[in-house]
């Protein structure tokens, strides 16, 4: 099963956002309300940056700055990396891995329409894995190891269990003809 699901199918549509001149104190209150670890900085609905928990630690806490005096524009990560709603799950994962990021805002044109996080991807991956397990469990064909074919008696490096019979590839083909 290929992870070619478009990001629009798994993204969060209600994104935690703020303006660049807002203070970090106000932004963190919004992040707590949303229960998220980042806030997308927007200007006219267009994402221009992002502030993550890591940014807060590295750029504010470690430098002992006062959150009520820090403007988001001064600590946001920019330029922001975004994807389109039609971007595949596989492509989004590759971007996140290459760039070392955990969140990808989703834009339609220039307008922010959602966000996809590593948690979103993990939950969908688990669902795909569970679905694949169900398909395997319901299939009459089960992979096995090497051994003697129950039909022809020959040794095979790859036997397949079909309804309790261990068949080599040749006998497996004949079984389905």
C-alpha cells in the first residue's frame, strides 16, 4: 500500500496563528489554548514564519528574555517551508526528513489552509499499518520460510501458506489458475 494520500486528507484545518507584531506571551497563550507546540505567523492569511517550542527555548528562555517583550517577528523561523493540499503523504514525509522539521503549513496559493505535523503522519501511518495487517490476516495466502512443497514435494527457498498448504511458487501459480 503506497502512502500517496494527499495531505489535505490528514491536515489540521484549524491552525494556531498570530501576527508578527504580537508578543511571545500572547502567542504562547494561544498555543496552550490550541494544545499545540507551534504557531504560524501570518500576514494577510499568508504564512511568513513559524515559532516552535524549540525557537522559544533557544531564542528566549536560554537568553533569559521576557516573553511579554519579545515580538514574534524577532524569533520566528523564516522563510517558512510549506506544502500544497495536493502534496502526497510520501512527499511531505521526505520534505520533513530532509529539512529536519516536524510541522508543515499547508497553503493553497498563498493562503494558509492547514498544517500537518509528525503526529498527524504517525497516526495515519499506524492506521495504514493496521489496515495492511487486516488485509494480511484476511488473505488465504500467508508467507512462510523455506521447506518442502506440500503439493510437488520439491524444496523451495520461498514457500507460501495457502489455507494450511505450504506451496512453492510454481504450485501457487497452478493453485490460482
